[in-house]
């Protein structure tokens, strides 16, 4: 989802640049505003995805430690 929103924001910025250079700034402000909105919506998604990956990594490490401790205990 975050990659899609990022690609959409880049497309809006490219459209705004084309609008500025070729079409006498027709809809330039709307394209820039749309790009900023899509980009701001994508940034929290990246942070959540990164946090979930970090939590999965921590969980995996804790399971490894739990397994190692279980092997150290005398039976």
C-alpha cells in the first residue's frame, strides 16, 4: 500500500511538472496538493511496516533464546 501511494504521489508530481512546463500551469496546484497528500499518507505506512518487521525480528530472537535456555536446563 505504501509503495502504491508513493508511486501515485510521484506520478502527481510528474504531472504537475508537465502541467507547469507545457500546459500553462493548468491544474498545477491540484496536482501538487494531491502529490503531497498521497506522500503524507504513504509515510506512516512505511513506519508501520518497518515497526512490524522489527517486532517480528525481536520475536524470532526471543524464540531462539527460549530454545537455547530450554536446552541448557537439566532434564
